């Protein structure tokens, strides 16, 4: 990518915030991918969130080798608070967020800075490559759009509905990744608004809640139709994911987010997107449920969900086209109380 401004961006400083917690196995790959960026005017903020392994020592060793690296050791408070620590310690013009077990392409920062400077954008969106534990690519997802830049009223009418996967939007942007890790943001946007990332200990899908809060301060964004971020997934970890409180927390998510968006003055189209997020979380919970629990327990939980008023409200409000045919069919069966069909579908899906 060649632009007229390419020769004038070297004075722009970029801060890369990397929360660190129990990622000893992956931290070298992560940090090296940032050190090796084609864009060199960066500061790398390693936020050691009280990691109990060798991560603190590894971070300090990297700081001794590269003067651009700053290490912050703090008590464990979770990912959201670690990101907040990074935001308010950063001195760059732009911010990136990278999780300690992930890594990025070498031209990520340069490409995003060029786009931001070309358009004067508050935010630059890009895509993910989902990879296995041994770095095999499983899936690629990156945004495609009718144009590269959106601003003003388009943020609420086009960008945010596209972010939350609202099929009822104008469909100008598809396949946006809903994560702070798929964005470069102007540092003054969160700091001027005293913005804080929500804690995953207080609300599930904290990125969903936080990004919608953050976006109330955004006036413009650019879209880069490329994947730069390698998001590491471990498909075999499903058996370790089931949590008994996840259903209750998902209900809390729906109630809190709906109230929050109404308070912030978002339009009905965006508020309706909460229903899709809630149902997506619910589908994930039920897959884990069937994978980890016995038949009787699963049917009991499915019966409870089927009669839950929040589930019924979310189902009534969501855009049916926003899910696959199989997911739509499953949710319809659940809504109608066809528990046996729901269980069989989940079991068959889980065995594939």
C-alpha cells in the first residue's frame, strides 16, 4: 500500500497494550510479533496482571533488551482492568490491544496508521485469523465494505449495527470482528471521555458492553479489509468451559446492556442487537452444557431456558436472519418447548 502520507508518519507514536496473565507458553511469540513490526515508532506496554508463572520475569527480560518496552506489574484484577492500566499509561497517538496468547502480522501497525492518517479516523477496524494452538489457520474473518471511511451519523446507522451483526443494517459492512483486538483507536478518544473497559468479572461479553460504551465518543472510522490479528483458539478446551453460573450471567448481560443502551440514547435498531448477542451466548452455553453434562441434567436446563422470560423476550426481538438455518431451527424448537429435539440437535452437533 503506497500513500502520499507514508513519508510523513514516522513521527506518529503508537502504543501497544498487552495484558499478561498465565501465557508463559505463548508470550514470546506475542511480543516478538510486535517487536518485529515494520513500523518502529512504538511503545510496548506489558501489563503483568499478577501472573503466577514466569511471565513477570520474561517481561522484565524483554524490557532490558528493548527500550520501547515498558512493564507494569500489578495485582490481578482481570483483563478489563489490565487494559485500563495500559490505556492510562500510554503516551502514543494511537492504541492497539493484543492478548498475551495471540500475535499479529508484521505490517499491522503501519497499515492501520496509514489508513488513520489518510482519513483522520478515530478508529481503524481490521480482521482476525483464527488459529489453533500450533498456529494452523482455522478460519479467516475480515470486514468488507462499500467504502473505506464512515463518519457522523453513519457511525450509528451503519457501523455499530454492522459491528453487532444486525442483518437489518444497510449491509454496507460485513464480517466485522467485535473485539478491541481488531481495532486501532486514537488514544484521546478514551482518555478525554474518562472511558474504562468493563470487567469480565462483572459482566460476560465485556467487549460488547465496553465497545458500545466507547463508540458513543467515536466520530469516524476507517475499514481495512485485511486480517492482521492471529487469534489463538483451542477447540479441545470445550470440556473445561462449562460454568454453572453462565446462564444467570447471560441474563444479567441482557438486562444490563438493554438498560445501558437506552440510557446512552442508542436507537432501537442497536438495542435490538443485544438480543442477538444474548442468543449467541446462549447457544454457546448450551453446546458446553451438552458436552459436559449428562442427559437428564441437560434436559432439565433446556426446559428451564425454554420457559425463561428473558429468553422469550430476546427471541421475540431478534432478527431471525442473523443466525444460520440450524441455529434458527434450534432456537425455534427451544422457544416452542421441543426439548427432546433440542437435545438431539446439540448432541449431534457436538459429536461432529
